[in-house]
């Protein structure tokens, strides 16, 4: 999957709890039903998932920091669109590979279908939830998208991680300060209390006000917004010492989180970049730094 273009890959086994993260219905309205049938199938109203497909392949796609820094513009908006398209390419290739091995690969029928990708990403150890109410990974920060495939191929499973990311978010609040719609939480601690019917209850998080967020999207017609992603101290592609210290030191020295946030500000990161200047940048393929990845 790395060869096909995935950023990071992890594995999770479905049990009575994690199966709840699979949607009851896909975005197209089809009901998702687990069955003892050996092979997946679907009708005009239902998709049948074999109980044998109890493993979840969770994988990420890195996004371009340079284009996201142009948010909220069309240049910034296409950052997300391109990542989702590349996830689809990885899904198709992985499904072909699994079929060649004699196993099934049940992927998303459309973007963000099948199940709750951030939850699968956290439980599989690809990152932690954050003040953005999105997953932040040690490798890419928030500059990634997550997808998943169910399979009956037996795999060794992974576990959640503690990289100090959520702890850092408690003190940073840079994304909340930069949010033009004031949709992000300034609370010191995550909470069980959701902020609206659009949030899933049952987990502790920094819940965003999606109504404010989406209203701002409508105001910047033709574009979405990624300002909170681009200003995050974990979103930086460079190898400056301050960011290495943030990633390594926050878990063992949380008292220094405010200092690291201040240093991130001092270096001038998170400042909105010119959309026109993007055209003259000498960027790598897809605008992403392929050296900013994992080994092995």
C-alpha cells in the first residue's frame, strides 16, 4: 500500500465495540448488514458484509502543506479533493492485490463511506484526536486524510498510541484562535458533552460547532476552509529543531508546550500564503514532501 501511494498503514480487528464504528447506512442510502455469507454482495437497498471480513486496513494520504496554506481559496480546497482521489486509487489497487491473494477487500463506496475514519485511525494507532476534532499523526500532523478497507485477510493488529499530541493541544489553542468562524473549542480539557446533533456522543473530544464552520464555507463561495489545519504546529514540513522538539518533547515535558507554541509563532508559521505565489513554487509531486514519512 505504501507502493500504491498510501502514507501510513495500520490494522484493526472488528469486535462488538469497534463494529459500531461501521455505519448503519452508506451515504447513498444503502444499508450495511453483517452476514454469515462467505462472500460480500449487494442489492439495490443493502450491502452485505461477511462476518469473516473482521479486519480493518486503515491508511492515510498525505496532503500538501503549501496548497493548504492558501486556504480559504480554490487552491486550498483542492488539497482535500486531491487527497480523497488518491485514496480511491490506493483502494482500487489494494482491492486488486487482495483479490489476487484470494481474499476480499471491501472499501468505501464513496468518499467517507463505510465507517468513521478518524475513530478507526485512532484505534489503529495512526494518530490522536486533537483540538481540531480531527486526527493528528506524528508523521504528517493534521495534513492527511484517512480511509479504510474491510478484509478477511488475517493480519497482525495495531494499538492506539500516546505521542503527546492531545496533551499539546490542551495548551496550544492556535487553531481555535485562527478559526475565522470561531467554531473550535477553547476549553482547557476535552469533554463528553457534544455541541450539536452533528457530533457523535460516547467519546471525549474537543467538539467543534459545525454550523459555524459550514456557514463560513458558504461565505467563501466555491471553497472550503483549512486554516485550522495549516496553522497547526504539527503541520510543518520542515525539519527545524523546534518542530522536532514539539514532536518528541511534548510527551515527556508537557510544561514546555506553551513555549513550543510561542516558538512556532515566532518563526512566522501559519501565516496565510499568497495563492498567486503558489504557481511559481518548485513543488514535488502532489505538493508533498515524500521525505516526511515513515521507515520500513
